[in-house]
C-alpha cells in the first residue's frame, strides 16, 4: 500500500479530518428548517420510546427499532421537539465520518488521500442529511460495525481485539435491526471480509466467534419481543408483507441506470489489472485484498439498496467516497502520483470541491446571485410601456415587452395551490420550534386547539392523528393509543396491513374517537388508507380543512369530529 507521506503530519491530518467531520456536521444547528416530508415518523417513534413505550408491545412496526434509539435519547436530553431530531442527526453524522476515517486508517490509506476521502464522504453523503431517516441510519450503524471489524482484522493482536469483534457484531446487528435490506447486506459484507481473513490466515475462530457474537446479540434483543407479535411485524418478504427484493428490478436498475456505480466498477477493475498478473502475491497482501473486497462489496450493496430502499432516491450514495479512496490509492501507487506536496494536494482539494459543489452551492448561491444577478423579467401584464391587450397572456416578458422563454420558465406551472417556502411561517407551538410551515397549516393547528371538544376534554381527548403533524401529541396533548397490534404509522401495506385497517374502520364506525385528523394525499398509494376517509365521511362530521406541511402542496388535512 502507499506510504504515509503527506503535506502535513499525522497529527495535522487528524486535526484536519476532525475539523471537516465536526465542522460540516454542526452547520444544521445554526439554521431553521421547513417541515420535512415524512419526518413525522421519526418524531413519533422517538417520542413513544422516550415516554417509556416498548416497541412491539405498545406499537408495531415492520422494522427493528434501532433507528429510533438515538432520536429517543436526544428527546430525553433536549425534549421532544422536531429540532431535537436535527441534533440527533448531527451526532450521527459525526459518528459516520469518524467511522469512515477509522476504516481508511486501518487500511493504511495515504494521509493526503484519506483527508480528501473524508472530505468527499462529508460532501457526498452526510452534509445534506440534516434529518434522521432509517435508510441513512442503517448505513451509519454499518460503518461503525465495519470500523470495529477492521480494527479487529488490522489492529494489534491480543485478547482485547475480541472486544472489537463483539462491537462489530453488535453494530452490524443494530444495522439489521434498523432496516432489513441494508443491515442484511452489511452482514454479508462483513462475512465476506471475515471469510477472506479466515481462508488467507487459516483462522477459523474469527469467523465462528463473529457469528456467535451476532447470534447472542440478536437473541438478547429479539427473544423478549416474541410474546408481542414480533413475528407478525418483523416479517419482511412474507405475508402480510411484500418483498422488495426483485431480481428483475435490480437488473433493470443496474442496466438502465446506475452510471456512477458502473463507472466505479470499471475503474476498480482497471486498477486491479496489474494485481491480477501477480495473483498469489496480491492474495497474501491483506490490506490490499481487504480494501478491494470492501470497495466491491460497497458497490454491490449500493446497487441493491437503491432498489429495495427506493425513497429518497439518493439513499445509496455512500459508495462514492469508498470508490474514490480505493481508486486514488491504486493510482497513487501505480502511477506514482504525488499528493504529498501542498500544490498537488491543494489542486486535488479544489477539484473535489468543484466536483461536489452542489452540496454547498445553495448557500453560496444567495451571495453569487447578488454579485451576478439573474436576468430580470416581469409579469406579462405589467410590462413597462406595453400597451398590447395580449400582454396579460404572457407569463414573463422582458423590459421591451417581448415574451421570454428560458430554462426557468419554458414549462408553465399550473399548480395554483403551491405555497413557496419563502412564504411559510413559524408556529408558536413548542414542539415545532425553528420549523416553518405553510400559513394554512399553522393557522389550522391553531383552530384545532380552539375546538370546543378539544378544550373541554383536554388530556381525556380521544384523538386519532392520521397526519404528518405527529408532534401535536405533545402540543395538545392527547393520549397516544398503544397495543401490540397498533401501528406506528398508517401507510397501508408498509406500516400497517388489512388487519389494522379493519380495526380502525370498526372504531370509526363505533364513534370511538372524539376527533380524527386525516391527511388526504390522493397522489400517494394509501399513504393514509383511503378506505378510512370513506368511513369518516359516513360516520363523522368534517369541521375544518387545511394544507399538509409538504411541497408540492398536494395533500390536505381534514378535521373530523363525531356527531
């Protein structure tokens, strides 16, 4: 592997990496945020756990509860505000960056390349992840597990190293208990690395010990949950769940798209051509082989993960920094590229920043737009000096009155309900501190608080909240329903199933609830079951309606009270 010569000392590299990892991670603490789509799920799971509720006993979910552990801890520390979720994600981003750095350090990656790779990791993956989401948390736990695994494989020998193996198994299981697909792939990658280590060094105890540790951790966490319907909820790929592992979908995505993954795969193979000519020597070069298996494994994982966890569409971009670190290391070794001087290191840093400028451009854009203002246009019927009666039909015209067609307006937006985020406002509710929403949403929550039945019953209020405004549980407050058959969220076929649908329908028919909040999102496939809206329209009275806190504003929140 390449030497450790760099434009700074090991201590200097360490300080630079810490500044990059922690500095970028702290940025979200100094800004405000629009309400995040789907963040309601993160809030409610964390809130329930922070209130002492037990997953599967008090609420069911089709995942493990690993994702909600850190947000629940931060709710305990800072209170159940939405902004506490951002604070939790700041900590998770720091852990992710440190874990990635630890992996490269264990593989003896040259210091300059390591610093550049850490910068790329932050820019390409963690910097814009301001909010916790299970499709990102599953990768963070995987990275922590891999960091401990490489510490075990490449670190000093001794009995203490088995502690690292146990911690690797623990966090790899926690990854699986956050999301089955990413966590399962993390386990397979770890086993592949251990399999090579076992075959190359003929140390069978390592492989067996890891599986034993993993099994013990799984048993300790899962066995206490078995009496509460764990097998029904955590049953990926079997009825009533639908499997997302489709060979056709994976092949279609890889062959039709996945340009970055295929490009990196090609470059990795090209970099390995010299090694193939000396296969035996390469096989016995443990750092090189482990780095190769890790990189290829991450690319394979990313290719599958983008299909099984398809929203948001950039879940799998953790692969960029791994591929870059491997390719840069091989090229530095084979082509004798010298990044050990400040001019070359500085140039590489600038090129990397240019490559991933999209991560920070939205902040610089506010400054650049003042220095280089965009072309100004005005509304058609307000064109200065335009006396034509047809001006009103022109969406935008130049100062001379001519119709303007540009990349910004060649398609006309016909959405008359859209509310730009610059028109969103803040709520006075404590749980929504530093979060702004459409005025309709904020005013609607105020009207909800003023409903006579809400003011009369107070904590005794029976309220079903099928909306994205789950923090209302803290703001009103009302008692959250519990039970081993009660779903954490209401997406039919994902977070709940027909069994729960029928149970809610019966409660609505029997007027079990005083108030029901239902979010009508006609463009989403039963994000909140359409059948329950039909039951509400028959058995309850709608007293209010306002926009849901999302863009585009294609969903409304309906307020129903019992007759």
